[in-house]
C-alpha cells in the first residue's frame, strides 16, 4: 500500500505555474478603465507573450525582406525564418511532412481554401456537404456558397440540449452523395469538445473526407493530425497566443497534390507564358503573392512558446478553472448556462434572467472585465437554444480563480442594478 | 457599488421602461409597420405607427433587445404621440446629439424631458446604436420606408 501511494505521489504532475505564465504577457499589467484587466475573451483572440512581440519587432528592425525570391542576405534569412515556422508547426501538430502545412490568413481562409479548391473539384450537382449545428459562421457560409454555386445540398447534423453532437444522427446523414464533412473540433459558442477521432473514423468508413475547424481546440489541447487522421485541419495563430493575420491549413499530402490552386499570382507558379502556366509544388501552389512574413515568423515564436509548456499540467489547470467558473456562475440566481456538454474546453456561455447580455457586457466592462456578448458568429446555435445572444467568458492559460471571482462579483452587481 | 458612469447609464427611468415598456403591443390598424434590427447585438423591434394627417396619432412597438434599446423605444413611444412629423424629426436630432455627446447646451434638458435620461449613453459609444435603433426605425416609418432598418 505504502509503495503504491509513493508511486502515485511521484506521478502527480507538476502544478501549473500561472504566475510565471502571467508575467510573460505584458498586457495583463495594463490597467483598463482604471482597473486591473480581467481578460476573459480568449475565444475571440488571445493576448501575446513577450517572445511573440519581440519577434515582430526584431523582424522589422533586423530581418525584413521579401522571401523566396532574393539572393541577398536578408531575403535568405527571412525565408529561412519563415520556413522554420512551417517546420515548427509541422512538429506541433504531428504532421508527417512540412509541405502539408499551408499558410493562410486564418481559419476562415483555411476553410474557404478547401471549399474553393477541393470543394469545386469534388462537389457536383446533387452531392451533399455535411456540417453540424454548432458551427461558426466561417464553417457554414463557405459551404453554403459552394453548394449554391454547384447545385449541391448542405446537410446539418443535429446537437442535443446540452450542446453535444449526436454522432449517430451524423452517421445516418452520411451517404454516397456526401462529398465532405466539415466540423468544428471545439465549439466557440458552447465550449463543446467533439469526439473528433470517432467522428472522423465514422466519416471515413463511409468514404467521406473530413475538414476540421480547429480554431478553438488548438489553444487547449495537443493536436496530432496523424492520430486524428483528419484530412484537413485549420486554425488561427491569433487564438493561440500568436499574431493576427496568419494561420494554417493542414492537408494530407495526396489531397493537397490533387487539388487545383487557390489564388493565382507570384510564388504559386513555376513558369508563366501567355500560353499557360506551370503551377508550383505544394504548399506554395496555395500561397500566391507575398505572404504575411512578419506575423508568420512571430507565429513561430508563439508555437515555440506553447511547445515549451507542460501540457499535462496546463490541461489539468485549465480544466479545473473552467469547472470552478462553471460552479461559481451557476450558483448565481437566474443564470442559465448554455452549453453543458460533458466534454468542454475554455468557454462558459450563459444568460441571466431579465437582463440582456449586452447590458451585462457593459457593466462588466466598467469593472475591467472583458467578455464577449452577442451571437458569437454562431446564429444557428442561438436559434437552437431560443436565445438572441449569450454572455461568453472564455479562458486562456493565464486566467486565474481570482479573475473568476471578480467576474462573479460583477455579475452580482448586475443583479443589484437590475434587481 | 456601481460606478457613476453606470449609474448615469442605467437611470431609474431607463430600468423602469425596460421592465415595464409602455406601448408594448401590436397595432393591427397601423398605417406603417417597420422593423429595426441591430445585427451586432441582435436587438430587433417592430415599430407600429398611426398618423392623423401630419400628426403622430399613435405609436407602439414589439420586439426584444437590451435595456437601453428597449427603454429608448418605450420612452420614444410616449414622447412622440401628438407631435408633428417635423417635430419628431427635431426631437430625434436632439436625442441623437445627446447620446453622441454633441449636446451643446443650447437645448435645455427641460425641453428634452424624459429623453434626458439617455444622456449617460454618450459615455458608452458602443451603446449609441442601442439607444437610437427605435428612433431610426420610427424615422424610416415616417418616410414610409419598407425595408428593415439596420444600424450597421
Ligand atoms: C470555431 C471557430 N471557427 C472559426 C473561427 C474564425 O477564425 P478567424 O476569424 O481567425 O478566421 C473562429 C473565430 O472566431 C472560431 O471560433
């Protein structure tokens, strides 16, 4: 017995040092409205650690040049740094080949790229594209546009009252006409974590490729695209502590190779004559024009920062924080939590009886507490729950229980004003 | 306790009109019916308007939204009844100046009456659209517009 206990103690993961993490994020020390910032809008965008800010500054002060085209020193150096990021990301998501990492502006462009290339090449009149009832607008509208253009049908897999995907129903919707499943890994409005590996296996057994919207998953859990066996996986740098304006579309090598290019222009070609053009190899085939070099390189710094963290400890910490916040907010009279899935990450959405989310947002803001109020670019989710909007507190790796307490205290104030 | 800004935003009169909105009903025999929508936060109202020549005979509204937008629609419905079209337009201009902080002091708060309760909105630029949604919609109805009025 004693021996077992000792082993168990030994195996306890190290505690996550949130104070050390916080000290890496300068904005957390910036007062807003004369108060200490309590930043609970991480699902919209995350704050940036010093290393990312420094990388941006260093790039413009010491490294700036265009890439893939100059023979001069700076161009070679910028190219190396940019391509190093691609390799860092490959490693971070467990891809087998850096050519599977396509740089895009963000998740939205990643999905649009798949719709415009893979979609246009493979989805025909009478075919179906399957999504779910918990998608962000950016994983609905591109498919609607595609279906409209080619005469295909958009199908929607339903969710239950807890905000969980009904996998059986999804499975029943897969058929010979289904050309693609587009699904979010984690819902930005509800926090639901979908059983991605199972869903992908179900889709594959029906011969349907899967594009995963990973925007809200990648800041909260380690992703291994080969273990998931997803065909595409897309995410935004700015939601994972990196700069805005850059993101990644991962795609399986053979799929990317078979896809037509996205936009035409420089960098995506091998040779051009007026009679015709030979396109470049992947990933450059999908990266026309001068890319977002500075943010790409700084994105590498963010990935390096994330890679340096103890993810087991982080995961336990974040999970505990969300649980704590859920318990505390649930205790407030008249509050209803929207999204009560068993598996959740990072997001606490709720409504308060008799008070519109917008008014709550204004009152919290006066206390220096940043939350999002509204439909969270997921109007169909709001319709599903029969509400116009929610208040959404979303958590990142630097949030603390004290900040949750501050949120709860301000929510009490809301009740006081609106009693 | 709430900050002074919050207190001035959520005045008693605004909280009251939010909780018990006046003229909050359909109007089957309305001359003009127009929807107003704020896509950013989802505030959504329908304004019903009955005219007697050039004079507003009756106004009512329905819909849902935040306290500021609902109270504004409610207070508006109580102040424009019996006013001429021209007078309503003038009131809206003054109200708009008030909530955007352009209120010069030339217009006395007395003249604004109950509308003065919305002066605190000017400290909250993000809420100006909430306060003015019903007014924009009413103006659309007076101009006999048909398509939904949006604040974006
Ligand atoms: C689930 C989800 N998908 C897609 C997006 C779109 O990401 P971006 O705006 O960075 O392209 C977001 C961000 O709002 C999101 O939360």
